[in-house]
C-alpha cells in the first residue's frame, strides 16, 4: 500500500443562502474540502467521506512541510487501500460550523461585522448534507457512487439517502446510530455545561475577550474520550498503573496513568478546538432523529431510500453507539426490503474502532468498495 | 412495615491520633453517628451500615420538624424491614473527611487554627474502617453481627473482614468491586478536574474566599449521575422527550428532559456538598485495592477473612460496578473456602439499584439477615 502523498485543501464559496432546519439561513458560506484520486469521464466514481466531531476535510495524505499532518482516515483512503484512490475520486469536506476552515463561529458574520460566536446558526446533520450536496453538484457530480462516515459521519451518510436518495448509490454507516439515547445526550450535555459555565466562555463571545474557555474544553474532551474507548481497552492500556511507581496520596495531582492520559488529551484538544463548534456539533448529534418526523417509526423514515444500498458496520465493544443501535438501522432497511449488508466486528477498541485498521473491519470495507467499483465501472 | 420514627444524631470525640495509610495522622477527631434499635445484653446484635459517596450517618428514620429528612437507606432499615431494628442494633456512622458532620475539610485544623480545606489528610477505605472500629469499641461492641454497605460502602464492609476479621461476623457487600477499573478512575478524574479547575476552587481553600466551586461540583455530579443510572433506565425515564414539546434549536438552553434532570441534580448537589470532600471520597475509591499488597492476587488478600461469612449482591444493569466485578470477589472467597452467598439481581436501575427496594433484592437481604439473627441470637 502506498501513501497518497502531499495534498492541498481547496475552498468553494456559495453565495446562495442555505436554508436551515431551524428556520434560519446562512446567507453565504465557504466550504473547505480535499479530493483524492481522479474523477472519471462520466463522474461515476465519486465517494464522499463525512467527518465526525473532531475531524474535518483532511481525510488522507499529508500537508507539505508539516509534521504529523496525516489525514484522520489515511489508513482507509489511498492507493490500493480499502477505499482505493486508484479507482475512486474521494472527497472530504469540512462541515458548516466547524473550526477547521469552513464557515463557522470564528468567522465574521456579514450581517453584523462581528464574529459569529454563539450567534452562529444551529446546524443539523440534514443541513450539513444539503451543503455537501451543493458542493458535489459544483464539482460536476450528479450522483455519488457512495457516501461513507463513522459515528456522526455515519449519520450524515444515512441522511444522504433520506434527503438526496437519487444523488447517491451506496451508503456506508460505521459505528453509527439512528439517534442518540438519553445517556448519549446526557454525556453531551455535561460536556456542554463544562464549557458554557467556564467563566472564560462569556456566553460564547469569548473571542472578543481574547480568551478561550480552555478549562471547559478540557473537561468536555476528557468526558468524550472516556466514551470513545471501551472499558476493556482502557483496562488493557492503562489498568491501575501508577504514574510514579508508588502512591503519593494526593487529591489534586496525578496518581494513575489514565489520569495523565486524559489530562493530556484534554489539554491538546483545548489548544485547537473551538468551544462554539463543540456546542454546535454535539447539538447536531442530539438533534439527529430521522424517525421523529414519522412518529418514531424508523422504518417509515427510510422509505425514501428504497433504491439505495447499504453497508452497516458496528463494533462489539462500542458502548457509545452499541451494535444494537446499528441493528435498529438494519431492521428499518429490511422492513423496506432495501439491500443491506451488516457486519458486527468483534473488536476491543470501543467506539474509536471505526478509526483503526482492524483487519476484519478493513477487509469488510475493501470487499464492499470492490462491489461499488464493479457497479460504477470505477 | 413501620417507620423508625424520629431519630437523633450523636457525636463522639476521639482524642487518640488516628494513623492513616498515607503515613500521616489525624490528631483528634469527632465522628457523628446514629443508632436504631436496641443493643442486646451480650452486645451480639449490632450491624454497622457503611455509606457511599453522597450519604452519611443518617441511614434511617427522620429528624424532628424537618421536612424530607428521611434516611438514605430507610427502605431497608426499620421495624420489620429487611434489616429489622426490632432485632438488630443498627449503627450508621459518617466517615472522616465527609461534609456531613464528622471531622472533615470544613473544620478547623487545630495545628493551624485555619480550616483544613485542601490540607485535610487523604483518607482511605482502610482508615475509615479503623475509625469505625474505634467507635464500635466505644459503644461496647466486641464483635459486629454484620457490616453492610453498597458501592463504596461495600468496599468498607469488605475491608472490615481484612483489617478486623475477628471483630465482625458477616459481611454484606452490595454493588461493589474489589477495586476501580481504569474507566472508573477516569470518571472520577474528570469530575475532580471539573472541580479543581473551577476558578472558585482556589486550590481547595475557597472557604477563605467566601465562595464555593459550584460550577465544578455541578459538572462533577452530572458525570457521576450518568454512571449511577443504566442506559435502559435513562431511556425508560427520559428517552428523547423534549422539555417544551418542540425543538428550540439552541446550544445553551435545555431541549431534552434528561438535560433538565441532570442540571437539577447538579444544582442540588452543589448547594450542600463540599468540594474537598468530593475529592477525598473519590480518591478513597481510586485507592481501594486490597489485592495490590499481594501482587494483584485478590485470593491472597482475602486470606485473613477465613472465619467470616459473606453475602455479595450485584445488579445486572450496573455498569459502574458490573456483576463481573462482584464475581471477582466471590471467586477470591471461594478460593479461600470462605462461606459466600452470591445474588445477581436482574434489575433495570443500574448502580442506583442498591438504594431501591426491588423485591428480589430486599428478599435476599431479609433472608440473609434472618440467618444472621438466628446465629447471633438476635
């Protein structure tokens, strides 16, 4: 397998307002995206990759002269990799509201001349998908061969088949769920409260005060991180290992390696992630619930996707979006007699498994993309 | 069943220093406790109840002229209740470091004339048990008929059989564990970071600043609360129910009932719980690990308890201290040929089930205490 090499982000500006699910609209906006591979003559080999909370358009490859800049799904996307860029034209796009380049809370609101901050409109999975669809059209692609995403990205992949079913053929939803459970929402809410009650949050207008709510972001990330790992993988990786070999009997300093690891994760995150983006993205997760418009009937919700084909993948130790949640999706598809393959991967790494290269998982994706390639003539 | 009626807390001062596991000592201290029922002539019918994080000596009954002051385990302890105060003399004691009356961080350090605050010595489960043993002796009880506790209280019950095996007969450990997993420690650490990074924490000396780190305490409690409930019970109780019937599309205000519930729990907690106590108690949880002194061999750790008898109870949906953790205890006891009964209760309520009155659970305790009564002539 070869690396995709050096890549370059691109931007596209959209002057037409984007109507949002909330009733508001974004007057005009810019999306940042990357592409890998070559679009074929009939534009039939395009695959869109949707990102989750802590990622963006930089899916694969690396940036010129930038250390440790490898894309977040580089193990999946590249020449001869499971999503093979020798065959597919792969697109990564940063979602609206993000802090990685597309129009978001850190940008200036043209209506006020001030940064959006907390005034950035609430965006949903469906809004993101609509914005992505405009980009796909602008790139000259009538129909995607496939859309793929993990976790929140999987929700976007699902939403593509509900909002734009004619504009995509295959949907691959990994480690995803048809909506958040009360427990999922609860974890999001605690993380949000850590951020919004940080005195440096200033109601979401902290940019103007020259500070960031780093304390809140750290705690939010620590909470999130616990839910991404399985109990077993934490036990295997850290167990009760002490940081300094012996106990210090301290309530405020680090005793256990797991504490050191979590603090480090929180620290790193607080240095690059935007607090308003964190709120927006966790809310998009909370709001996603395609069954809601159908009285809770997920099967009814999937009726528009009758001509799509699906691969649904879950991981045995994922307790954030457990296999049972993926099976709800599969059941709804089967109820509609929609073609669906389902793989429940016995993997120890919890929710984060979707980012790792477990051979059974990647073999499953490779086989499925071979089928997509054969169908689309890629 | 009858209520135990009006009860009164008592205090006892201990002038002899208590040596602590950390190597430090508490020079002198006061314990607050309550008793229910009557100690029989040969003092053979005493049962000690150990409390978990958010509780104290007020186990049963209520206070005179005080609304909603019923004890935290009143459904278990009282006349004709499973722990029958017509037969047993039941003792509830508040642990050192607590904020409910026994000597703790809010009290004045006689060595400095200032409140202890963050300087209160780190106390462990073993230290608590040693202090409890002194109280039991002061009450004229040579040997407890039983010690019982849930969660962290269960750890104290276990520690009694390891440190003072001749001074207790039966040990009842409910919803407990032989130590915290990395994930358990991780949740404690996030909660602690929420508290200690609250600007109002002032390194633990906030009393002198006339503030409390309420923001941190709220977040800490919200995190804790999620781990006390099962995913299923949260789904059943709250699901995705909206607070106002429709979506408001807001990142900072409440949308879902679960958010409202958690915020309320956090708010209540921050109004009465002490931040330094929270740190101390979560650390006592982190540190408990009787196998550590035996190279991780829990069976070796339980060798001193060979003359004790045990009831171990777990709950099917408890993911904080899952049944597998209780089975580790049972295995260690069986390895020592120690008498142990084990009940795994199929209950939907998660860790909190130990506080509820599920009939199968309470019937199990009732039957066990009848055996204890028969043995001890209660």
